[in-house]
């Protein structure tokens, strides 16, 4: 994931991140503040993930989140 894109979407993603990774506190999320590498480090610390697993997990969750947003915002024919 492009780290600049991640930072730009942080405000939208932040609320979801707490649900995705319940071990992260509000202070942790403030510390991450849209910084991809900091969030990956927090996942490593809190969940014992490798760096690769942490980055893959972030990518997967954000990709799914964006796909779900697109499903909700795409107008359907006849609606």
C-alpha cells in the first residue's frame, strides 16, 4: 500500500483499526497517526507479528475496507 495514501485515509481508517485490532489502545492509534510503519510496529509489539505479517495485515484490512466502501457508494441500476 502506498504510505501517502494510507496517511491520507487515516481518519477514516482509524475507527476501523480499533475494531480490527482490539489490543490497540486509543493512545496507540494516536501514536500511529497515519504512519504506516508505526502501525506495523504496534502490531508487531501487541500481536507478535513479523514485520511482513503486520504490513500484509494492514494492506488486507484497508483493501477490504475500501472495497466495502465502494460497494456502498456505487449506484445500482433501478435504485
